[in-house]
C-alpha cells in the first residue's frame, strides 16, 4: 500500500483497490445522519478485549453520541460479530494489512461520513476510552488541531523498561524532526479535526503513529498532549514485533515520513 494523495482526495475515490472495495461495501450498509465525532478502532483478532473497550466508550462526545467504527483488519475470529453486537459499525478488510492500513481506511470512512472530529483508540484495552472526553475538549475549545494521550505525562504499568526507554528516545528524535514538543509518539489514544485529516498523506501499513504525528506537524497542526494511564491489555496477545524489530521498523517509518514531508512531497 503506497498512497501519498491527501486523504480528502483519496476518500472520494481510493487508489488502493482493497480500500475502494471495502469502503464502498461499508458505506452501502451504513444509514446514519448527523455524524459529528467518529471514533476509529483498528482491530485484528480482538474479539476478547473489544467488548470491554466498547462498553467503556463515552455515551456523548461534544454533546452527541459518537459514531464508532471498528476496522477489522482481516480478522479470523469474531471481531466483526462482537463489534456489531456491541453497537459499533464494522468495516472489514478481506486480508490482514497492518494497523496503519486499518487506521487509514477508518479515516477515509470518517471523512466520507462527514465527521467533524476523528478519535482513535486501540482495541486491546490499554487506553481508556474515557480519555476521549478530555482530549476532545482541546479540539472543541480551539486549543489544538491534534491531541494525544501521553503515558509519560500520566502513567504506565505495562512494565517493559525497554519499551519505556524507546518511548523517550523516539519522543526526543521526533520532537526535533517535526519541531514539536511531545513526550509519547506511539500513543494509542489520539484525536484530531477532520479538516486536518483531509490534508494528511498516509502510506505506512504498519508502525503508523509516528507517520501520523509527523505528517500532522508538517501540515501545520497545533499539537497538544494530556496525561493518560496505560494498563496491560485486557485479553489476547500483542501483535507487535520484538523490541528490537519494533524499534527498527518504527524508526524507519518515522524517517521515511520525515523525508517525504520535508523534502520529497512537501505541502
């Protein structure tokens, strides 16, 4: 998956054939009006953890019920059935492509539905959906265009010192790359305006949180963080690579995004 057009353009006519077919099928099944806040949940075989995440979703975000879209990334378990049974919409791809591809598809769906704000939260339960309420306030009050929860400002009990060190290292590197001040570049809880999303070019199929953050910074977004608590996943197994491989792939995605935004295809 290599797509570098702004999301606003690709939402109207996706270049990627899987995005195009999946989005068309999803929209043909959706019959809702007055979409305001869309929460995208990327999920790959998360049927065990997903019910608790959806149950904790705030009833109101900016005064209205959020539209929750679970993007089932080629899941082979009951992720789709669980999502639908718990009141969410489900956009399901035929194959597993990676969290970045799943999120990008979710953003395209949110833009097509006419969202004003887009939130993101992981499906494993490590980040509480209640944080969406605090994060959204930064957007609705005009203080930010992009906001993310930070375990560094809050807390984490995951207990992986190598990952904790990596969070600090990448925060320093990406802050310098993008000329922003952030403490947690791989947060699983983020919100941003749909207007900003439409300007972004995203092509990383995996390890995409750095791409999103760097792209937002180069698009001129006002970026804020707020404290959140990160806990251990509720169920299932992590799909992330080992610490060494994860660091390599994550860093490579960050560097590619920086080169693209700074030199190859600047806005």
